[in-house]
DNA sequence: ATCTGACTACGGGTTTACCCGTAAATAACT
DNA sequence: AGTTATTTACGGGTAAACCCGTAGTCAGAT
């Protein structure tokens, strides 16, 4: 029994390339293809494939959202991202959308086959390059943040943490046994230091600079 | 010339264990140790070691903040995290703090040596287990989020994206050529769907669920 | 002993956000 | 043709956030 694959990519060249890879194969068989989101959904519903090979940017459509949607309708579907983006954001988004594999377009034939087999087995596959990129990205994020390093006073940190818990000024005041006005002052100073214009801005700053992330 | 190492860990057992690993060694030499943050800072300033082996939780002190601090004062220092936590949050936080390596305490002697050598060379080292954990974590985050998946209307998404750019309701209204009241409605609905109590809550929800992360 | 930084707090004002209900136009699906 | 979802918008109000200046206390540094 061959593995039934559907290809989703807006570039015909890519689809043909992959078909060439896998045609006349005893293991894999491409049972459908699509160049946009709408077609993809109908083809997949019709063919009910084992695996979907999915590009990230399908013309106007978003492969990540499409993946999310497909898996919402059919959670047993296995999606493998096939893309040229070796980018942390994309890998993360795609895996979180529910993709079971992530392979670069410049991979060799064996890697693609290996990915398909692994995913078919219910496991998760990511190429070596992808793994490397993810780890290096984590390590090098630190460089991007050195520039924007601001120091907060202990009290400011406390207030900041509570802001990040969706508390209002009043609630923060109660929790720290101080006046709301004091909380306002700390907040003002925090906004001054971070360049934020509101609580929302403070949260965004905290996220961008990964403050208070570690538990 | 031996590599000069300072050990920071609040458990004497661990310090002794590592010393046993590396004593009478031609390659490595432990020139100092510390059980808390204050001692660590002074020892490191005195000894100016090549590498610091650092635990994450040093009693009351936070190894992550300590690392950040040390590297702020002396950016050329190489810090290797040595810990039992094989946890995404910790790895990320530590690498972002500027650590050049991350090794688990249950690693074998060779892995520790390899880590020290790699870091000494100016490269970054993380054990195989750590790499595996990070990748699996990324892939499995999706499971935690399936539960909390809400669908937004296109317009709601637009508004949401602008909220995440620190715009006020008025600014969002101007940008979308609609009334502030309309923005308020969308926001109300977003807060309804997400359970957020304010804009801040919406931002936090977006972060936790990694919405709109991919560019 | 003075000075700086951090934390505290108030007054008084403006603006923005949030709450609640209502409701019309449009599109889409049935 | 009728229901439903989406987007649009208003009115009227409350509560919270934000702005700006002032000012006392207390610890630690010079």
C-alpha cells in the first residue's frame, strides 16, 4: 500500500520537481496537488491523503493558517512543511499549527523520503539544518537584546510582573500594599524607561525583550 | 596552559563531583568556586577565569540574572549552564542571558569536557538531550494550544494586529477608516472570545497563544 | 553631613478605555 | 425568503489610565 500524498504549492515548478522525485515509486504516490488554499481544501477532502506536503506561502494564502484549518477539520492528517524559509519564526509557527515535519526545499531526495516515512509513523521530523538553525537562533537572540537593555529597580520589577498578569493599577496597589498613585508612578517610570506609551506597550516590550520569561 | 574554571553551585556535593571529574587534569583546572551570587561575583573578579560553570538556582539567587550581570560587567566571559533542568524555558532564558553552553548534570564526563572545549573555542554547545528537548517542545506546544483555539473574524484579526502595535482605539479607527465605536465593539468581542479583561489581556493572550507571530 | 536614588504619596486635571444596549447594512448560507 | 454572521455605528455613562508637578522618607554612597 503506497503512501498517498497531496502537494500544496503555488509554484508549478516545485510541484513538478517533487513529483519527479517521487514518481514511479513503490513507496509514495502523489494523489493530488493544489496551488491555492481553496483548491487544497477540496482536493484534500476528496482524496483524504496520508500526508500533505505544504508550502508556507501559497501565493496570497497563508500556509500556516491553512494548516491550522485543515487540522481543525481533520486532526488525523499529517502535514509536512516544505519550504525554503529556514527561519525560526516560520518553523515555530508551523509546528504550532500542527505540522508534523519541516523540510527545506533544498533538501536532498533521501531527506524528503525520510521525513515522509517518519511522519507516517506518527513521529515528528525536522531536518538537520532546521534543528541547527533553531538552536543557533535561541543562542543568538541574546545579541539582539544587548542593545535594548534597561535596568529596573526591584520595585519596578515587581510592578512590572503584576502588570504582566493582567492586573489593574488598583489590584497591583492592593497586592503590594501601596497606593494607586505609587503604582502609577512606577508605571510612569517604566514607560519612560521602555519607551512604551501604555500598559499594552509595556507588555509588548516585555515580550520583545523576553523579560521575566523564566519561571 | 590549562583552562581556568570557576564553579558556581550552592550544593557542595555538586561542586565536589565536578572537581572530582576534572581534578589532576592537564586540560582543565578549577581555580575557584562559589555557593551564592555575591561570592561568585567576587571570585570571578579575582580569578578572571576562562569559563564559569553555573547552576541555575543557587539557593536564593537566580543563576540567570547572575549570568546576565556577569556578562554585563565582563562580556568576554564564557558561561556554561550546568543544571538538572531540561526545560525549554530555562534553556531559552539562559542562552538569552548570554550563556555559551547548556549541559545537564546527568551528563557524562566526556560531554562536560566537550562542552568546555567547544565554549573555549568561542562556539556554543548544548547537549544532545537539550537539543532534542527544545525541538520536541516546539513541536508539542501545539497540543497545549489546541484547547484554547478561538476563531476571529477577518476584521477582528486586523484590529488585533493593530492592538499588538501599541495603537490606541482612536489610532486603530483612523488606520482602518472606521469609527472608534466600531473599534470598541471589535475589541469587546475579542475580549469576550479570549477572556481578556483589557487590551493588556489581549496582548498577553496573543503572546501565550503565539498569534500573529509569523511575519 | 550632604547628596543621590528609590519608594512612597497627593492633587487636579485630561483622556482613553470599558460597559451596556440598540440597530442598520451587507453578505452568505439554507 | 429567512436566518445568521459580520461589520458598521451611536448614546450615555462609569471607571480606569495617563499626565504633570510636588514632596516627604529612608538607605546608602561620597
